[in-house]
């Protein structure tokens, strides 16, 4: 098979007159605003990367760098720096164009799929051969070729909505074009994150007869906002303040406040007054001693957990039996402290304790050395000694959730 990039001896760098350069007939459409932005950058920093041209009948065809050519013409430049590559096949030109665009944040997945499809047809090559030519894994090539074969109506809408490759791949999991377009419309209208889109596709494919609330919990979508009534009450009591909230995760809200109308005021005072107005509207203007104490304990244990994780990582890197035991003890002690402080939660009977079922999973640590010793249980799932602290699933889940959200780092 031909290589995607010619030998260095076939490459020549020079300045080329812009009026001798032709754009390929199938060049991707560039956003005028993006070209203007690129032109501003080139005016300030000059041209940082050469375009790639192929000589053709005393003129030159752009192989890579259409955007830079358009920006240079917008600036009124006469010449542009270019690499000249002679004798490129259609396969090689498509491979260079694909590779040039693949690492751009705004890469058009449909244009990329088109380039790979051209290469496949030109050489009747396999997905593995295509991957080798452009430096991509075979599964990525498969995704692009699937995009190339999308229903024309679906492709037209997805292109119009400027979906990323990841969005398109998620939507292609749906079985019919109608479903793909319907969920695509919702994705475009609501600006859904990739995670939310993945969850919705999972719901359509795998939900079956499960109640929606149970399914949402399984895939990480928060259920109904438990404070919905409170927000209506606060909205009524904070007239004049421009703010909004969104329920993002279990017992997790995101607030947005617009203070544009407060220009000229002390911003710190304004923010303080907004918090005060929110508290007053909710009817909570005094600190609750029990909640304050619980928060203080939580702060203390978050720090303990952080120290625990740091020590555990350091111990695991030593890779010997003593270090593994230290690792075990750190986790056991850390969970024991957490369990002791959280056995009584606000609003519960002071004599009630957290249940102690056996954990469903066993934590493991990867260590260097022979394979049989590379993973050791940190907390055994059975056979604990009498003085060992039980690993309560509720505590483990809480700590894992805090770490996942970056609250313990």
C-alpha cells in the first residue's frame, strides 16, 4: 500500500503566490467567523504553519490549509508559505487532509468520514489498513465509516446542528433515522452534554419496563428536584434579583446569578446581599447548631480521607508486604472514623446505627511484580477479625462520590 506521506526528499518549502493557488472542489465549508478569527491571529503572529500544496499544470492545489489560504486572502497577502509535494495520489491527498484536520477541536466528523470513505474506495483497503495509513485505531475507523453511511436526511440535520463526532456516534446507536433525528433535535435545543446524551440513548435502548426513577438512579441521572417547592418560595421572596438554579446531580445544585444591573456597587457586598436575600426568603436566617456541627465533622473527615488516600498511594508504590498491610490499615481506620461519626445523622434516632452488610466489591491495588501478586484485596469481603472496622456501603459510596466530584483531591 502507498504511504500516506511522501519521503522528505519529495517535499519543498517555499513562498507561493496566492493567485496561483486553487482550492479543491470538495473542500469543506469554512465558517466565515472562524476565518476572520484566523485572519486576526495571522495578522498578529504571522503564519505559524505552512500549507501543503501539490503542483498541477503551473498552478497549485491545496492539499491541507484551505482555512489559512482564505484568511491570507482576506488579509490581502500576496504570498503564503507552503510545502510542495509532487505526485500525490488521491489516496495520499485524502490521508494528508484527514490527518491535518483530525486533531482540530472543530473537526467536521462528516468531512473526516468522507475523506476516509474516499481512501477506502480508492484502494479497496480494510479498516486496519486505513487505520495504519492515518494513525487511528480500527474501532475509530469503523465509527467514521458508519458516519459516512448515515441516512442522508439524518446526516443533513446533524451537519446543520454542528454535532461533534462523539455526539453523532452516540445518536447512531439508536435503531431508526426517526429516533436519531428526534433525539438529535432535543440535544441541539437543550445543549445536552455528552454524558446526558449517552444516558438518554441508554434509556431508549435498555430501559425496558423499569420505572423511570429506578432507571435514572442506575445511570446517574438525578430524579425530581427535592427542593423544587423551596425554589418557588425563594423566587417569590427575591424579586429584583436575577438568578437561576439547576439540579445537576443527587443533592447537587448549580446556581447562576446575574449582577449586571449592580455595576458601580461593591461587588463583594452585592454578593453577600444576594446570599442574605436567598436565606431570608427561605426563612433560614440563623445558623443551626446541629447542622454546623455536622459540617465541621464532615470537613475534618474529608481532610482525613484525603490524607488516607495520599498515604495509601505512597504505601502501594512500595510494593512489599509491609506496605500492603499499611494500605489495608489506612483504609480500615479511615472508614472506621467515618462510620463512627456518621452513625447518627440529623433527624435520626441517636441510638440507631448504620447497617453493616458485607460489601459487594473488594477494592484492589495494582502493584509491580509477578502477576499473581499484582492485585491484593485492601478490605477482605469476609473473615474479618473482631477488631477490624466494617466497611459500610453507605460510607464507601459517599466517599467515592466525593472523590468522583473532585471534592476530595
